[in-house]
């Protein structure tokens, strides 16, 4: 965990291509981290939520982009952090009944964005309208 | 009080906020936000996502994805993998918003969402987005 690749922070996560196998290393580019720190300090604090979602992943979707290139997939991991930063120096419980936290990765497993989304009222771990927005629910394979 | 940030070794100086548009090369998207508040996303259409403040639900920003495709459709060949910062070009943020609305293949946006997006226009009237230039 940490800086395995120069210019990146790396963090272990479930590999959606083989969920029972070895983990995949998700990469946070240093310039992305720096940009959030210098320009979106509240979101920078919420990198903590990204880590929580990667540690406690509830769902993984593929097919996030309409124009995916060949076999390359864009990924969405979801979960419910306990708390998050809502404005400068203010932390609050994450409203997990109505929102779900989504972490988006590109085909190289590089983090590119993360955000709260309205949750599906029937499936709190899924963003609303997930059946039409994403190509496939990859993990877990079946949900009740 | 939150515990020490796990990325603290990757940053220096003071944290801040700038209401500026940014082209995110890792996601081929442009993000723009007018307030330093946590948001939740609300899909406008296949290319544009609104960001609403969790504090009062007002629209304070958006994300436009698929920027390379949008610019290709507009015949603005200014993007290339690995292009250097020193050769950045800029595109008007409003032009990008209009292009994304025009090129989206679906039309899910309702009147309230479009009005909320329009309310951001005075904030972004002069906003330019630096985008890597084609090599």
C-alpha cells in the first residue's frame, strides 16, 4: 500500500475481473491528488471515503462509459462511508439511507473521480437508475 | 476531528478552493464547481452530470464526460495522449456545455435541471478550460 509506482499512490481493492483472486492495485495519480488539495479541499478530505469504499466495497459495476474501447472497461465501486466532509472543517455522518458513495476508475484502474449519488430506493448499494446507466453489475454477481 | 489524512505526504502548502474548470485527463472529463461543499450527483443526460450541494440542494457545478469525443465532433482536434502542459489550448466552458447538451444521445434533462445549469452561466461566463493540445 502506498507508493509502488512513481507518481502514484496505490491502494488494494477487489479485482472485478477475478473477485476471488488477488487484489488489484488502484492508482491515485499524484497530480490528481494535488489538484484536489489545491482546488477542492472538501473533496480532498473525502479521499477518505474513497479508501473506505475500496476497503468495504458493496457493489462493482462495469460499462460506465457509452463508448468503451474494445475490451477496456471503466469501473464504478460503491459503498457507504461512515462520515464525510461537507464543507471546510465540517464533518458529518454520511447520509447512507439516501446516498451512496461511488468511486470511478478508468481501464488502467486509475482513480478519476468520486462522488455521492442518490441511491436506488430498493438497492441502497446501487446508484439510482443503475440498470440503465451501467453495462453490468459485476460484483457481487447476484443481489437480493 | 478527522484523523490524519492518509495522503498528507503527497501534498504540500495549504489546502484551498478555486472555482475553476479543470480537464481531468484520467477520466477525459471536465469538472466545474462554484462552492467548496460536498455534492451529490444528478444525471442531466448521457454526457453531463449536475453537482448539487448536500447542504441546500442547489446546483453548484457539473461534470462533462467524453470530452475527446465532443471535441472530435466539433472538429477541434486539440487533444492527444501525453500532450504536455506547456502546449495547452483552451476552450470556452460555455461552448463545451452547449456542445455536450447538443451531442448527448439522450434527452433526460428536465426544465428545472436546465434552469439550474443556466444559473451557473454568469459564474462561468469567462471560464476557459486548458486542454492538452494534439502533438
